[in-house]
């Protein structure tokens, strides 16, 4: 990976110069909150759903008990502009925006967090991307124990267990059920399926992250007059569906071709949402939703 400039603890430094005490609360206990935000290169750079990511990060800061408020959109944009220039970025990329405790302390730390903003090069999905999945014995963490609504580093250890289980069973990704035996989500992605033209996805009380992409997908389908159901979903109906796809800021729209031994075709509605999502992130469609923030910097071609 290239040694990019990042913004850490109020200065622009090379990623390799950023340090963290080994006994900090973040290194020891995964105590951090973060967002992964996508930036798409067109005639200008466009950030997708920036305000929503900043709002979710602010909620995460609150819920984890960090004594900080997220920086303003204006400050964020100034940092991103500078990072694009310093790193000579000329392609799609992703931004990791993380608040952490960089002092030696326990998980109960009430120290003030610092933040870093780091670019990671990540191009948009090509139309032939797909994944295979397996239902895991590993369950999604219960929001009665740890909130699944926030993006906290420690939550991803649950994802790690499920991912390792999926890999050991020969699949690309896991599908996790929740404590009540309903379908919850994957790692880093929410799940949608289609049955007889109806678009179905687990409801927000299925121990899922309130995914911004899930919200985008629902709004695009609604705008185009498709019937949407957000509800509890059983394993059997998922396996009997006509089409399945997963979605998330990183994975965008990714079709699912195989769940265990059940084959799925990449159907018309999956192709439709893939295409519409690509238009939305590139600021070519759904402009009335105000989802894209243009970075006022001409792109070198
Ligand atoms: N679920 C989990 C557990 C995730 O980590 C992510 C990625 N942030 C998602 C769903 C998708 O969320 P979003 O669309 O906001 O990226």
C-alpha cells in the first residue's frame, strides 16, 4: 500500500509516521469509532452521503461515551481537499475517518479522543463482481449487549469470527442470523432479496447497522415504484428467493450468486439497482436527494 499523507492529531503526516501507544485504550480494546466514506471521480470529485456519515459518526461518538463532537462539514472538506492535493489523487477513493484514544488508558477511558482522516484507493465495482455466501453458526452481536447501530472497532471482532467461519466453509462472505434466528446482515454489508418482484430486507430491529447504502437502495426502489418490505426474515425464505444482493459503502451493490448449494441468477432488479446506484454516486441521477457533495477542485485527467 502506498504511504499516503493522512491527517492525524491536527497535522498532515505520512501514514508511516503516525504512532499510537501499544497500551492505548484503542490498541488494547478496539475502542474507536469510525466511518468509511466513498469519493467518486468524475469531472470533479464527489463524496457520497457525506452529511449522513458525519451524523452517524457523531452518534457513535456519543454512544461510545467519547467527549467530542464530530468536526464540521467545512473543516472535513478542507482536509479532504488538502489530502487530494498532497497525495496527487486522481481516481476513486475511500476515506477512513476514525476517532480513537491515543493515550495509555483502560477501556473505561474518559480521555478526549483524537481523529485521523486517511485516504485509501478504492475503485468502484465492475458489473461482473459477485460473491458466494454461507449462513454461519456465528450470530450477529445482540444490540442488547453492544449497539450494532454504531461503527465501533470492537464490533468488527464479531465480523471477524463470522468471516473466518465463512472462509473455512469455502464461501466469500458470511450471512449472520441474530439471537432470535432472523437474518441480520453480512460483514460490512446489508442484505436484500427479491421474491416475485418484491424487494425485501431485514428490518432495523434485526441487529443490523443502520446502513446508509441500505437507505439509498430503499429510496431508489421507492422512487421507481417498487414494493419494499422491511421486516424479520427467515433463513428458508432467503434461500427460496429469486435474487439476492448485498450493499454497503465499500461493497456498493454486489450480487450474490451462491448461498451454500443454492444457485441464484443475477436478475433484472439486481442489475437495475447496480446501475441506478452507479448513477447516484456519480452525481448523474437522483440529484434532488442531495446525496453528493462536490469537491471544488478540478480533476486532472
Ligand atoms: N453492516 C455493517 C456491519 C457494516 O460494517 C457496514 C459498512 N459500514 C454496513 C452494514 C453497510 O453500511 P453503509 O452502507 O453505511 O456503509
